[in-house]
C-alpha cells in the first residue's frame, strides 16, 4: 500500500513539474482545478487518518515533543493548531466510516469534512444526510445545517453554553510578512456583543470611505472599527462612542420566554449566531446591552419584547390608548394607573405588550397581596379572586386556592 502511494506521488510530481497553466484553455483549466481539488481532498483525508495512527503511543515523547500535535506539526511543516485540527478530523473520520469513504473518494473538501465529521460525531444518524447535502450545497448552507444538527444533539443549551465558554481563547501573532493576526473563539453571546459594538463604528468608516470615493472590503472597515474601540478604551471614561447604538437581536419562543426555560422544539437564538440558553438573554439585559427580542410561535412572529422592567415609550403609548382607565371591570379610576405584568417580571425578565395591563393602586395591591387577577383577555374585564373558575391560575390549583402567585410590580 505504501509503495502504491509513493508511486502515485512520483507520478503527480512528474506531471506538476512540467505543468504550464498558460497552455490550457479556460475550459481545460477549469477541469484541472476540479481534478486537483479532488486529489487535494482525498489526500487530506488520507493524511488525517494516517496521522492518527502515526502518533499512536508515546513515540513523540522520545523526540522531546510536548504533544502528538507538536510532533505532527514538525513532520508536516505546519503550525501546532493546524496539526491539532488534522488529528481531530482524523479521529472523527475513524468513528464515521460513511464520512471517511466520501472524504477518501475526494467528494468532500477538507472544510466540508471538518464540518460533517464533527456533526457525525455528535449525531451519527445524520451522517448520510450531511454527506449528501455537502455534495450539492454551498459551504454556508452546510455550516447552518451542521449547527442545527449539533444543537439538536445537545438539547441542554445551558450545558452547551458552559462547554463553549470553557473553549474561549484569544491568540495573536505576526506572520512572515509582518502582518498582525487575531483569532478569537467564544460563546455566540460574547461574539454578538462585540460585533454589535463594532457595527456602528464599521458603518462610520464605510460612510467616510464612500464620501472620499474609496471602496474597500467590509472586513477592512471592521478592522478599523476594532482599532477605534481599543483607542476609545485606552482614552478612558472621557471617550465618546460615535454612530448608532449597539443592538443585539434575539428570537425567542413566546411560551419559552414566559415559562423561563426552553423546551423541546422551542427556539431561543441570537439572530445570526445560532441557539443559546435563555440565561444568555437575561445576562445580556443585565449587562445593559441593547437587546430586542422577536417573539415567535412556530415560525409566526407574535410580538416584539422589551427586555427592561418598565414598558418603553411605544408600549406606554399603546397601553394608555388601550386602558384609559383601570382594566378591572366597572372600575372608573383613570389617575395614577400602575403597569402590571401578568407573568412575574422577576421570573421572565421581559416586558411584552400583550402581557401588560393597567390597574389602579387598589386593584394592583389586591392582585399582589391576595392573588386576585384579571380574567384572560384584553381591555376592561372581570377582576376575580383565586377561587373563581375564571382565574388564570385556577386549573393549576386544582380548583381550590393553593399557593399564591409571586408578587409582581
């Protein structure tokens, strides 16, 4: 087997040494690109599988290496991080023969192999489906599907969050050309906050470039924005941030938000960053980030939530229009009405227009102290005691006055 590979290598070297792309037509060159990509993909899979076997045992220790990845890096002339990636892919391919077969056949690029093999490790039953998708779909679509598969394989979003947090890292280095590089890995909520802060600064650089007649890549403006941020932090408290306020968009299942936990089949995600634990949403609010929550049931949008305790100006106006007087039926009071959260804000940390009422101070106190409640609905409606069958919590108490609801302000 090794002799065959050596012969193939010699034949490829012989072909490459006399190769001149300028002698090819564009159509012929495209065919060479396709063949070379297949050879490259097949060779990458071969290398990954063989690398796992090559570093078995403790042979790398005898050479004074600190790890098997360092030994592989020395053998292949790559960085330790690249060698760790090769070994990781190799080990996953060993456990996913269906993915390995497609990779060895040159049907999947190294980038596709890394994605599919990782997802197959988390959910082996999805391997065939992902291999098929990789053959036809662009890398971005494959990445999105892999993210869904991995999220479904780890339904405990809080545990997933902690695992991602444990992987957090930031590395900086300078390459041979003198260019500085920065690579960061962390939870999507951290990335979302950073990108939200950078967005208005990046937009300001884009606008300035257009005014000056310059056109550069968006990534260039993002880099300039990062440098701006560092300068502002270094300038101290007097530094001012320009541009629009940072904004983070969250999509949350309406019932999950009210229940305080994400159940099976429900959604809680940072838009553009993927699924997150519900605790992420609450922490973003406590961090004073500008967070807008789009509430959905299935795929239908049912509202936009404000993540502060007090209603925002738009919600206040809507409430004043909807409740010119106390929401309790037959109560005429219009002055000093108090906003009431039907679901305790201390538990949900969300202010949803459809879950707000306006009550006079007497009825609000009666709700808080004695667990009275408005019946389900909107507008003026009956205000009933806990034992009334129309009380929203009546069924939860089995029809007879159990524990009171937590007080709400």
